[in-house]
């Protein structure tokens, strides 16, 4: 992976990044560190978190966090404050679901998909916002997906949840503006991550095509995690100090074709 060039845009900033063990989440965490930030990497993948923490001993702490559990999320925010002394940035990155046709989804599975993709973002906003306000304001970056606007067969629950994340982003941006908290969404298309490869069969079923060929047709090539991370850095930094409620599509033309 190509390491981003550091400009110290996040010097002394403290961030919580969920789903930070691999893929776009890991790229965001490492990019934040390269820009001078300190990170709480939150995930349920203990082994991957240990590897990440060993690589960035001085600027990152790993925390086991189940983002579908409000108490677990709240504990992660508390741990961040106790360790680093405050919070400036939250990245709600966790997402994903397995493919199944809408009428075949059992109610419990529907709820799990909504909980993982949408409720988790709500919990993050709810529990991080007081800490961000105490720091004088800050930034929240929610990670959505182009599936929110381009539904595919078998991905209904995921598409609905991610559309909810974008509506939540707009609402939070409006409500939290007076506390100097900016809320934006990053909307990636097909990025070459472990999660995308694990979901290859489901995605190929939904898109009706070989995934590599589909990526080449829709967006010319696979996206690289660090390309999404560079946008997250911008949205989290003072470069975007007058930007809130933005749904930032990073798709190399996927939604144009």
C-alpha cells in the first residue's frame, strides 16, 4: 500500500475510527496518523487490531468495539477520552451485509443489517457528539456506499441502510452545526478491500457480472483504499471547515455510467 504524504493536517487531533482493522477503515486510520493525528482503532477483529496497533505503537490504540451495541460504542468513546484527553474526529466506517432477495430476508436478519450499517452510525453520533462539543467542535465522517443510490438484486437491506446513513448525515449536520460539529459522508464505489473480496459472490450476483469486469466497465478500475482515505482526511481537517452535510461520492464515474 502506498503511504500518504504527511502535511500534518491533523496535528494533535484525536480520532475514533470504527471498522479500522482492514480496508478503507485501516487506510483512514493510517492516513490520519500520517497527518499527525492520534487514533482509537475500533473493531471486533482482535487479531487484525493487534497487527495495526503493533505497526503504530505511539499514535494508535486498539479497542474491541461492537458498534451494534450502544454500551460498547459508548465505552469506546469514554476510553478515547481517558487515554488521549478528548475527541476531535469520528469516522463511522463499519458496514456490509450478505446478499439475499428482499422477500426472503427474515426480520431478524433485516434488523441485523440495519443495525450494523445504520444504527451504528447513529450510536457514534449520539455518544461522540458531547465529546466533540467539549473539544470546541470537530468532524464526523460517515462512510456510505453507492449502493444507496444504485440498488442491486439481493442487496436491498444494505442499500436501504446506507441510504439511511446519508439522511442521517444531513440531519446531524443541521442539528450539530451550532456546536461547531461538521458531519459529512464519504460514498465509495468498488474498492479493492478484503470486505469486497469476501462479498465477491454476492456482488457478482447483484451486478450480474464478473466483479473485475464490472469494476473495469463501471469505473475503469478498482478503487484503492488510500484514495478514499485521502478524502476522509480532507473532510476531517480544517481544509473543510465550511463543509457540512456533504455527500462526497468517490467512484471514478461509477454513478455516471
